[in-house]
């Protein structure tokens, strides 16, 4: 088991001290990162002690240590999963060859692009969530927000290490640019549009961590199959931390649904706003919006870039190594939803062109499991309303469904009918105002806001009324 060396200026398990030039370059980048964190990271809590977990090793046991930390003093670092002996390329034209430890010249541009796009999402989410601390529904939730934030910062470090270590001057320039772009900036926005929208309330935050961080899970799993071994090992460790982010979203929404069900049962009505709750129709509209925006992150249904990445062994499918096919896909096809003038049909397309759809299908199946769990909470409480994922074509801005008027149940309708229905399908300004009014901070240990139920257990073996943040 490789332990993390916290004696170094930059904690790492990559023997950074043996490469003085790289160490100096990253040490030069570190102050700029801290400046970015102070200006764009969580607001108003820089001096607070937060009960955070920090990696102490990359093995299955003992990889996390809990203690109070001030966020600007968090020990961000560079951690790669243990190398696998005699690892081979698992897919594409080079299947069966030894994985590569350096960047082949012919793949340099594509690999750098994959790393930059992944890296850009990490600080973007911190910037999107920077004001949420002021309206946290409990200290438990506040601590979870900050844990997500510091780990997104560490994931940025993971990508920056790869850029500095393997891409020379181009990589160093890209690493600088990761701190120069900002979420929602008019002149220098983040690369993906979903990361340019502010997360204005905690219901949005929970859906973001459920859906958008789940997209991160599937993208990281695809990169964890990469024939570029340093990238694969980096993302394998990132997935350990990403699991917590999705947990925050899944349990956060479950607790909102639980509280909503309790208030509905007490009131015998969905109109629970006056009781300090969020009604189910509002939750469904938020779900629709966040799900559809996240689907856009997978890109177009037919992608020559995805096909090239696969053929080169740079980015695989979800659990690529476990799939029972030839891992070349040259002769394979895959069913893809295709919108027509009046309805949606399924057509078979070359599998290499449909890799984004394959990953999206795996994502949708995974998302549905969480929705099923939320619906069991409603059923157990005697509520006969159920939440549902909208059709993949609903409210899309990217791909074949972009600009098409598809209802949540998968019907193609006129623009006028869609605009009328969208008032019931997507959050309105009134919805957002109502939710915003509920976002009152609750900073007494063990107390929770009116619109969310307490968690079943605390963090790291602590009780729910533990002072997770010393404000």
C-alpha cells in the first residue's frame, strides 16, 4: 500500500521529490491555485474548522483520515492508484499491447484535450457552489458541501499534475488557463455550458451532485480504462472521492423527499409550502431540468471524436474490461433514438459512432436506481405520487434532440404546445423564488431546516448533532 507523503510541500505518492524540475513547476502553480481558492472558492468560511477527510493512502484500507481542517490549509495533493502488473490495452486497435507510460506523439493532442476538459469541470463546480455555505440547512450538510469542494480542488490537482508531467510547455499553459477561466464569465467561461450556471440553492446542489457528479463517475470510469496508464491510475483514485459526491446528492434528495412526504401526510395535500416544505411537483421540475442539462454533457449521439478515442485506446466504455465482446466494435451496431417529424424511432448505427449513447444509457440506468429509491420513500409514507426521469430527448441543447420539442413522456409536439407545457415541466422563476425563501441557514448542531429530514447517520462515526463545522 502506497502512503501519501505529507512531509512534502505538495502531498503525493508519485515520488515528486525525484523530479526537481516538475516539483518546482508545481510549487510555482500552487500559490496561484490558493489565490484562486480564496477568490472563487467557498465564501465566508475560510477561518472555520471543518471536519474533513483527507487521503492517507490509496489502498482499499485507510485511504481517508477525518479531522478538523481550515479549508485554505487543506493538503491538496497528487495521488495515483497502485499500478497493475503487466497491464495491457483493453480495447481498440492496440488491444493486447502493453499500456503506455508516456504520451505517444500521435495521441498528444487528443489526450491533452481529454485531460483539459475533465480538469476544467473540477474548479468550475467549486465556483458554481461558492455561495451555498450561507444557506446550509445544517452543519452536517455544510460539512458535506465543503468536502465536495475540497475534493473537486484535488481533482483539479490531479489533472494539472498530468499536464505538467507529460505535456511540457503546452501542459503548463493549459494548467494556467484552468485558473483563468471562471464559471459564467462573459469573456472566459468554462468549457462546458453546464458548468457556467450558478448553483443558487440546495435543492439544485443535491440534484447537481446526483446527476452531474454521476456524469463525472461515468466519464472517469471511461478514462480509467485508458491505455495511457498515468491517466487511468489518476482517475481510478478520483472515483473513490467521486462516490461521496454522488452520495451527498442521492441522500440529500432522499431526505428532501422524506420531509416532503411527512408534511404531505400531515397536511393531506401537496401544498406544503406554508409548512416550510418543498412540494413534489417542484422537486419533479428541478429533476427534469438537471437531468436534461446533464445529458448534454455526453455530447452528440454520433461522435467521430469518441470513435477515435476508442480506437486509439484513450477512452473506453463503462466497465470496458468486463464486457463480453471483441472490444474493437468494427462490425458492431447499437440502437439509438432518432427524432423524426412526428415521432421518435430507433435506428441501428455503427457502434463506434454511438459510444456516447452507450455511456449515456449506462448513466440513465444508474440514475433510475436512485429515483426508484426515492419513490419507495413516497410509497412507504402512503404518498401515491411518483417521481420519474424525463425522456432523454426532453429539453436538450446538444445532439439530435437539440431544439426538438419533446415532452417528458417522449412525445414530439408543436413549439406552442411545448412552450405551454414547459410551465409545468421546468422550474419557473416563482419556483426558484419559493425555494430560495426556504434557504435559511441552520447552524446549530443537530438542527435541520424545515424542508429536509435529518440523515440516518453522521459522518465518520460521529453523531448527527456533532459540530461538523466550527463557525
